[in-house]
């Protein structure tokens, strides 16, 4: 029924905007004369924005050092060009902001309970903040407009871009209104925006801006990071949320896949790690993620694989438990359990035949399957019905509590106020989820971790600058815990860390040894699949000469700072002479 109401609403809303408003009230059309009367009108208007929230997608980290698509990413290889039109700045790209402003100039005529009205005003201001946050991440400075524009508003239509920091402050104002006016989730229908979702969004925005400013030596970063800590603390102290283990339905060589199962759960509405779910129901609303997660022609990078710690809590360059990478099985041994939870391997359940799980003996390495030999499996369910086209029904995290804990730890570390107690109530809660029988217990992060030798690449800091070991480890934890959920590119940008993509291992795959060739040949009908693939030789950090699976003919990737922001399209620069192009474009 909710789906039908939404579909009808979209149709009616289209009719609403297509009509001229006159003094005569049409009997069969929604207009300003008969719409803005009751709180249900506000609810229906707000419903239309929920499609702008995060949704299942297998390609959220494709533009990053985590993933290697079979075709070179234009941004990472600096092949982007200035678009003639569109490019995220066209008329359609501003329609959600325009619609939010339309709401804000019309809702005042509605009569009803003030708290109920403010719930929907809070939702709209949240959605406007979200839209503007996406704009500033993409373009930097953007014009802030908070009124219902008409074709006669020449001054506003020709407005110059407002400084990014000013727009961020306006975003924070909208989110703070949402925090103060959205209801507690217990008072709302499932999946509706509530105050803790707004607090998490506020913490996310403040962490982004605070670190963006800090790592560009700009003033004012402390205030944003302080607000990020305060917002995260409010969510943490609510008592509503916690880190949970998924149900032990599937096993890895006899050990439960706790982490993986958090992302293939049919119902997240009672899961305490879920701050806000996107709910799916069989035959009513379904998605495609479980099927498409392995059909994108994208693999995981060698660099990402090497970032997983060993179970003693040490990086591979410092741990005696690391067995090397002569085979995938050796590479996964004694490692952070999340590695085998999110990367395909011979023990990973792939589908069920009755009650028996099966696995691929080797990961397919075709260019259109998995070009690196490391296949993402985080969102793949073994259930055969779920892997039919558009038949996946497990819920999706719009906001996940793990991010709150990582924001808290990172912001406090950047402020220099982080303590061991802070780590134990944030990062180490994530690691506690990974505790399993015997050898797979994960090491606890201490306030003074050892420096990872791989923080430097060929004698130069990976980020292009040096950070303390604790900040390095918190960034590592964030990369691993939130992998493939769409955070990595934003993190690279706010950290001013584009140099990361120059590491060859961000473009390479598994180590091709004689044993690996023999195993793949055995399960490939006697044909060596590597004979037609490019191989890249390097002298590795452990002093060994290695052959790694190469995806691109060119390995020349040099970072250019202009790539942190998109260019504005040329037609908009012509239409509005007060707009200026982003630096370097």
C-alpha cells in the first residue's frame, strides 16, 4: 500500500507542477489553492525525496584505490574534460533543491499539530542539506539559494558561487533544525527520517569539512571537528544503537561469517547497528545488488588487500603471522576476518543447493568478470532466488552505526584528544564483532600503535604527507570497515590524499606464482587463463620480485589536485558570467 501511495504521489506531483495557478480552483488537479492545507500534504511532498537517499549499488567505490574497473577510470587517469553541458550543474541537477525551497515557501498555510508539521519541515531541510552537501563535495563553491525561484529572479539566477565554507554552515543550520525537530525513531514508521539519522549526517558533514580545512592548512577546522564529536557522542549516548554480529547462517571453513551477514539481512529494522534502513519487500520492492556485485567487470586492488591487518593487530610488514601472498589461501591466513568476509575465496558460500553451500574453487579472472582476481563478495548472498535479476530483497543501510564510531574516533584523533577509552568505545567495538573461536580473534587497537613501514611508498609518505601512527590506523580501520559503501573517494578528497592513487598496487591484482597458474589451469579445463593477461613485475616491500596481475596497458597514474573537484560545464559559464571555473580546468 505504501508503494502504491508513493507512485500515485509522483504522478500527482508532476501534475501539480505542470499547472498554472489561477484564481480558479481545478476540481481534478492539485494546485497551490488546494494542496497546502493538512499535514498529510507535507508528508506526501517529503516522501518524494526519499529516493535521493543511499541505495544498493555495487560500484560505489569504483573511483578509488579500493577497486579496479576493467576500463580505466577517467578521473583517476586524469582523462576528464570540461563538459559542454550537464556535468552535474544542469537544470535537472538542481531540481531537488528547487523543490525543497518550494516546500519551504509554501508549507506555512498548513494547519495542524506543530510537532507534526516540524517533522516534515525537518525532513525537507535534511534533504536540502544532503543535496547541497553532494554539490559542495563535487564542485566546492556553489550558489546557496533558499527561496522559490521564478524566471523573473534575474539577480539570483545570475548569482556568483558562495564560498564552500559558507554553504557548509548553511547545511549545518538545516541539519541542526532537523536534529531539533525530527522525532525519535520509536514515534515514526520504519524507514522515516529521525533525529539520530540527522545527527549522523551532521557528524559526517562536520568531519568532512573539518579535515578538508585541516589538510589544506585553512583555519576554522577545529570547530567543525568538535561539532562532529558532539554529534557522534549524542548518537552513541542515546543507547539506541550498537555493533552487532550477523546471524551465523554461513560459515568459512567452519567459522561464522559475522561481518558479511550484516549486509545480507532480510530485515534491518530491528538490527541495532542500523540507524536508518532502506526497506525492501519481496514482490513489492526489490533490488539487484546480490546479482550485480560480481557482474560489474571490477576487481579489488592489491593495495586494498594488503591494508588488512593480521590477527595480532599488526600490519603485514610487522607481523610474524603473515604468510605471504604466494596463494590467496596463504594471503588470507591469520588476517583480519573481514578480509575473508568480503573477498571471494574457495570457502565462501556462493549459492545453496538445498542446504549445502558451494564455492568457486578459483575466482574467475576474466576482464568482464574480475580483472584482478580479488572479487568483492560483501553484498553477495548465497540464496539462489536472491541472485535472479531484480530479485534481491535484503535491506540496505542508509545510515550505519559503525560510521558514527569511526567519525568519533577520527575527529578526536585529529583534535588531539583521543584516549584509550575513546578507542575502546569506538574502533575496538568494531573489532570485538570479529571475535571468533581460536586463531581468528582480532587484535585490539592501542593508543600508541607501531608505525606501519608501508605508510611510506618508495621512501615517500603514501598520502603525500606524514600522519601519526594512530591517525594512520584509524584511517585504515575506516577503509576496511566501510569498504564498498561509497565513502572512500570522499575520504581521499577531504584528506587531500590523491597521491594514494599513484601506488601501482591500486591498479594491480593477485600475485601470479607457478602454484596460482597451476591451480587456475586445473579449474579452467587445462588452459592457462594468465597466458592472455598482462603481468606486472615489481620488487616488493619484502624484498621479493613478484609478478602481479595487470589490468591496464598504461600504469602511468599521476595525481593532479584539480581532480578533487569537477569542472563546471561551459554552457553555464556562458549563461552566467558571474560563475568562475574551478582551478586547473
